[in-house]
C-alpha cells in the first residue's frame, strides 16, 4: 500500500507462479516417474491410477518442503513481519505464495485431466479458495504474517504422503517404519496445525480494530472465517490421527504380549 493509502497491485510475482506451475507439471509428468521407478522398484508394479496418485503426492511433498522452509526462514529472520502483520512488504512470503498458487494451478490441471481417477469436488473448491486468497498476498502484499503462519502447516504434509507411500508399497501397518512415521506425523501435525492456533488467534485479536485492519475491507472477514473453517478441519483430522496411532500402538502391544507368553 502506498503512503496515500492507495492499494498498489504488483503483477511481477505472476512470473514466479507460472514458473512454479510449469516446474511442478514437469516433475509430475517426467521427473517423478523416472526417479520413483529407479528408487522404488515397486512403483513399476502399481496400477495406473496409483501411479497418478503417487506422482501427485511427490509434487505435493516437494511443494510442502519448499514452502514450509521458506515460511520458517521468514518467521525467524524477518522481524518486521510480526511488527506489521497486515501491510509489511515481505518478498519471501510473496514468493512462497506465488509458488503455492503455481502448485495449486498445476494440481488442478492434473485433477481435471484425471478427474475420474483422482478428482474430488472438495479439492477444486479448496484450491480455488486458496488461490483467491494467496493471489491477494502476492500481488498486493496484504496479510503477509498470517499467510506465512498458515503455510507453515505444510511441514506435516510430507509425513502424511509418506504414510500413503508406505501403504501402497506393501509395508505392514504394524511395521516399525509405519509406526514411527505415524507417530512423527501426528506430533508434527499437532505442532504446526494445532498447538500454533492460540498464537495465531492472539495475533488476529491484536490487530482487530486497528486502522490497518479496517482498511482490509472484505478481506478481514476472509481472514477470520476461512481460518475458523481450516482450524476446525485440522482439529478433526488430528483427532482421527490420534485415534489411528492409538489403535496401532494398542495392537502392537497386544501382539508383543502374545509372543512373550
């Protein structure tokens, strides 16, 4: 925003979004199939629909690793982000949002082409709403702290995908690798999606009623209501994860007791 209060649209970040989209499509179509077959021979024996799902999860994990790392870096080293959470000019955050937009557009293209295999209406709405929000961040530079804070949740995504990879590769759910990944996945999910909620909402509360918050217009409602929905979903999934981990650990203990008898 300019000193006069006028909103300035910066379209230069669309280049990063386009490069992100093209890069993820190339990884999905060419890089992932070649590397996956080389590293995991079991990939070659998967059905076509499983290979499609596999490759989408590969780009999902790469996207999550890149974006969450950028978010963590910004939270640690950009002090201005916390001081001015609404209008601080944070190029790294805007770039990470551009990468997210590019990834989601690529994912939408893949889901549209393979709709009968992996397409779900829910994800079309989810991606559409997310693209709408992050385009504002990368073009106007608005709400960088809150966008950055929400994106750090992507730290848990690789572990969720890893659980799926282990399952399709035939690993027993009671195996040590499966159990350890499940526990780590649940802990990381809790830290980046549940435990961080109070600090996030405290920050929202601290800016409510300020001049900067009022100038957001309709975007202030998107900030609040969208995140209420997302947090509700995260709490539900965390409950499901805890139930799953408890089930696996209980089953593991029963089997160990049977063997020692």
